[in-house]
């Protein structure tokens, strides 16, 4: 209240504001705590996931005692400890095309703390249709980006990123890793932009994309512009209702266990079709059969640091980048069955598809990746 641009009136606006934070993970952790501390009256938290130990190096709204709890529950308790006068509304659901408009309609703005492209496009389109500002952030390893997508005053997410990347091309934080404190850097900017929008001060990041490189400790600003031909906010929009965003991004829906491809049939895959899968237990049975296992080639497409944490003995290390460049195919015999593995199964599916499209007759991806192997076969190894 001592800041001239805020004062009593600004604090009242914060008290009356309703902010929806989608994702109580790395970005959401920082944003949630600063929004609560700032006195935002109502904070909605959308997250159906539970806290895992590996989350804690970046998701600081949770603690060791919260492992196994719903993230929304853990976050709500933490925010009450920060500011008991804030009303926290839990949405223990996966936001999708069926519920997004109903959930978002009750809030003044959305803060996007998600880590996948289907949900980002979903939130963008929902905010455009409802006329809400979308405070967006994205992080990976040492790099972060943030902007405000608000079609009434500038570009939306689709204006700048009209086409999603190919499935598996851009890994999530869980697969690629992220510098924990980077979440605080980007998440706190998102919170600051939300506060500015609520109070009505300063120059919000509408029409600007802020890019952060934590290794160089640099901040760059790129101008981004509204696309008059945008399919959702352009002059003649063709997307006038929410669509199937899993299908739009061509991503296999996650199973209840959070692992990809659990219902994919083990049948030969045509180019662009389903990649044949093998479960961890099936692979363990195969490897225990000395006659059958002698002809199977295990290929691990992860990086060296990941392989040092957990893996399957005897797997040949060939990085996914070598598959993408074409260098991996000549290294693999087409006369023996191949099982490709990664952390959770997304990268191995991409590598397996490349082999299939190169003409390999017998390729499967390890369903659920090394984490499924650790859970079902070798629990003495650590999860990560």
C-alpha cells in the first residue's frame, strides 16, 4: 500500500481479484505463493496430479511430507499458511475441452503453469473465446519464456505458435530436466504480470515475448504480433469452439498411471501409426529366456546422465539425436528384434518409429520406459 501506483485502491483490487493457476508444479509454485502473499482474494488451483519426490527440486509449494498428496491439496494448505485470508478453490481435475470454459469463466485471468502443448493450446483457445488474458510461461533446462496472450489487445498463443511441434520433439521438464530456480524466475514474472493486470499499472507483456537464458543470465525481449489469419482470433476464425487438443497435437493420451501408450496394441506399425509396445514384465520374461533374449537388441536413447541413474543391463546407448539425424540406423542390425527404451516411453516411441519407417521389421518400444522397469521389475534402482 506504500507504493504510489498501488495504494489502498490497488490492494482492494487484488483482494477482489480471481486468478486461476493451471498447474501447481514448478511455475505454479512460485506464482501461487507470490499471488497469495500479494493478497489476491481468490486463487483457483487446477491440478489432478500427486506430489512426487522428484518434483521437489523445483515445485517449492510442496514438501517431503506432501509426497503422495494431491498437488492442489498440498498447495492449498501451503497458501493458507502464507495468507489465511486468501480463498483457495481446488479443481482436482485434468482441465480439458469438456470443463475448461466452465472453470475459466469464474476467473478474471488465467496463469498457465502447464508443461504440455495440448493444454497450452486448450487454455489459449478458451481464453480467446471468453475474452480472458492468459499469463503464459514455459521452461526447459536453463531456458525460460513468458508472455501475455490476450486477443483483445494483442496476439494469442496461436498467432505466434500456430502449429504444435511434432510429438516427442520437445521434451517435458520431467524428461529433459530443468534448473529448479529457473521456475522461480519465470513463475515470479508471471505473478508480477498478473498483479499488474489486476491493478491496471505498468506495461504488461502483451505483444512481447520475454526470453531468459539462465546460463548467460540474459533477458531478451522479442516483439510478437497478432496474426490477422489466426484460426482462433483472426479476422475470419475457423476455431469457434474447443476441439480435441490431444488429437490436434497428435499426442497419445496419458494413461491413469501417468505413463504413455498403456493401451497401444502390440501390432506392426505403419508409418505414422501406432508403435508396437512391450511391457516391462513382458521384457523381463523375454530377457530371462536365454534362448529368446540372445537375439534381442536393447537400445537406450537417453543421455549419459540419465543412464547413470537407472537402466537395463546390456542396453546399447544410442542417443535419440542420432536417430533424428539418421546416424543411428546403420548401427542397428535389421536381422534381430529391437526394443527401444527411454525414461517414460515417449522418446523411445519416436526412435522406434524412425526405425520402422527405415524398414526394420521387428521394433518395439518399452511401455512406460525405465520407470516402469524400476516399478515392476527392479525396484532397487532409483526413480527420477
